[in-house]
C-alpha cells in the first residue's frame, strides 16, 4: 500500500516538474519574443529619425530580418534546453521508481494451513427405504418456502431423522420447527 502511494507521489512529482519546466520554457520564449518585438520597434523608430526614407526602409528591413533570425535561434535553443530538461526529469523519475520498487520489502503470501473440508455424504437406510442427506435438506427447504418464508432467511438447519416414523424433524434458525416425510 505504501509502495503504491510512494510511486504515485513520485509520478505526481515528475508530472509537476515537467509542467514547471514547460512553463519556464514558455516564459523564456515569450520573453525572447517580447525582446525581439522591442528591438524591431527600436529599429523602426531609429530609421524614422534618420534621413533618406528608401535607404532607411531597406536598413530597417535588414535589421528586422537579422533580429527575427536571432529570435528564431534563441527560440530553438530554449526549446532544445526544455526537451533535455524534460528527458532528464523522466529518466530520474524512472530511476527513482525502480529504486523504490527494489527497496520495497517483498511480501510473500503466507499460505495458511487452511483446513480442507472433507467431502461427506450420509445415506440413511431403513428397511427398503434409502434417503440421502442432500435430499432431506432439499425437502426441508421446500417445506420452508411453502410456509411463505425465503431460503435466504435460513441461517442454520438442524435435522432429526426418525426412521420408525418415516419422518425428518427440523429446526430452522433455532426457532422454527417442522416435519417432512422421508
């Protein structure tokens, strides 16, 4: 039980660490994109201030291309770093899980010396008549249901066989008595 709980906690920690790493990467990418946008705006403003609109426009476009290229490289680097971190977290989690499983005390199922029930069958022979106990019990149950009771209400049955009367007397649940014919 404790092992399962520890494994669940370990996995939860792994998922949490991966989520945090992912959020850090998203934050870093967002920051890089913001910086790129700021640089592009700065270059555009600088270009507006300078003379010669055609030359400025070409310069601005060049600078914008360079900034975008640099931003793309930064984004790739951040993504690669995030992937590496995620893989490392997963590997560490797998190692921890294996160690926990190894460290867990191995429990062996103790086979209790359960007493096997001996299969028994009682057959009553009296004169030319022969009756099996299973048949007697079935007759008692049938009589019980005729009295508008349910079989599920039976908790115990006591049988008293009286061959000279050709009858089986019974007591159900220590209270109800009756008689069935052999």
